[in-house]
C-alpha cells in the first residue's frame, strides 16, 4: 500500500523542493510523475528543472511528447504514461485513494502561506487517512524538514 507524505512549504518554492526530493526518488530506482492542474506551472517547472544546479541533472519531460513512456520524471496534468511509482502532486492536483494505494509514495506539496492551498491539503489529508492510507506530515517552518504528524503508519 502506498504511503502519502505531505510537504508544507513555507520557506522553499516547489521547484526547490523538487530539486531535493526528485534525486532521492531516482536513486531509489523509482519513476516519478509530477502532476499539476496548471499547464503553465508545469512549463515553468520544466525550465526550472533544466536550469537547476549543474551537479543535479534531473532527466524529465513534459507530457505530450513522443518519449513520455521513457521519461524517468514526467510532468503532467493528468495520469502519467511513464509507469510512475511515485506521484508528486502540486497545486491541489488530485491524488485519489485508489491511485495512491497502487503507488510506492505520493507527495502532496503545498504552499503553506496560501490559504486556499492549505485548505485543499487539509481536505486531501482527511480523505486519504479516512481511506486508511498511511500519511506523514512534514513542515519546514523551523528551517529544516521535521515530521509533525502521522496517521495509519505502523512504526517498525
């Protein structure tokens, strides 16, 4: 069963956060979908990922290309066609329980300084934990990532 991790951003942008999370996912051998309902946001992320630190090349593509299935990281507004095992959900992108269950991890990344984004993330948290999915809530408010809450998580 997939686990969902909520990332409450207050200091970093989504692009900066992705530059931290995506290399970790790739090193674990995971394929990733970055989903946003905002195509303009995805185009900006595409540019930001190409222009990131020179030592942190992140192989990726925007959905709709000829090689979507081969992309280790696919930026998409819908369901990814790259065999993703991880979903990075931005801007309130949908992450329904039935999809999350089939993934290794889902990361809900939201701007904690935006009231609407915070409300959407809270709604997603309630829906996913009510469905019995393991969830972790991370905050960067102190300047470093700290786990603030867990639900349905069995600590081994």
